[in-house]
C-alpha cells in the first residue's frame, strides 16, 4: 500500500522560508516522478513542482520558479520542498503526490516554461494527507 506522509508546514510571515518533507513507502520511490501539489480553500489543485527519478531533473511553474526547490533522497525515500520568499498567495495545503500509471502532472513549452495539467485527483494518483502552509503577517 502506498503511503505518503508530509510534514513541515506552519505559519510564516511574508518573505519567510519553510521546508516540507514527505516520507514515502509502498512503491518504487527511486523509479518514480515525484510531485508537490497544493490546494487552497475553494480552489482546485495546483501543480507546484516535479522531480524526475534518474537524474533528478526538476520542473516548476512560473508562480514558484526561483523561490521553491524540490529535492529527493532515494536512499531514504524522502521528498523535500524548500520554499523561500513566501507570499500570502502561497497559502494552501501542500501534498506530496505520485501517479502509479506514470502520468505526468505538467507539460513544458518550447520556451521551457512549464505548466500544470491536473484538475483533480485521479484513480491512479496517490497523495498524502497534506501539510498546511499559511503565509500571513
């Protein structure tokens, strides 16, 4: 059974930093694209970042590019999200996510800008329980 357990959320002032962690089990972590997704109250899920398994290539939407960094530790099956320069609009519940059918959560244009393509959680998606991030003064 796939288990994803997120931690590290909290309340932070604008401009502050947080680090989220996700402990994964029940699937081959080292062979899987790993994702972070967030959802604010009353809104649909928003793709935040992806890291590929072999070389650790990373992908971000413009909204977090340059502020967030995704990393993985394949020896420990842990996924991280380092968040800097946080803004009030980053307030959301953050989920660690994997798609068991290896369906991607994003696409990138020829100009290397990347965009999310998820609108809801599908049958082959596995998400953790999430961790709340609140950015407020």
